[in-house]
């Protein structure tokens, strides 16, 4: 009896298509933005927002030096949570920048 090919979910097909078109970076950035508030919580989210993902480094804009200092200690756990939510190791390092939030670039 011939073996049936395994079925792919629509999300798998879309992700493969986006990757082949070179649009996978935009998809990952969208996922980061989507999960950010839930992962870091409303208090941190009010003071820090993901800005850009480049070369596996997530740049995060922080609104004060006090929050920059606080988030410096939380970076390893935040990176771990983000990668778990994304289902793959996309973020290797988090770079904190001081300044007004601008949001994630796409």
C-alpha cells in the first residue's frame, strides 16, 4: 500500500512561501510584536518596545535609564521566553537602547 504524503497546515505553507519570497523577516518581526506584551507584561511593555530585528539581535527601545538598568538583568529570561513563543531560536541577543519608543520596523 503506497504511503500518503503528510499534510501541511496552512500556516506551514504560508511560512514556506514567505521564506521563499524573502519575507520571513517581516513575519518574525510581526510575531515578536504580537507576543511582546504577553511575554513581558503590561508594566515592562509600557516602558520598552521591540524596535528592530537584525542579524539575530533584537533592538529594544527603553524610555528611561532606570528601566534600561532593570531590563539588563532580565534580558536572558526575556530572550528565552521570546524564542519559546516563536518556536525557534530567532533572537540570540537583546540590545537595549535608550529613547522614546518607535515600534518595530517592518
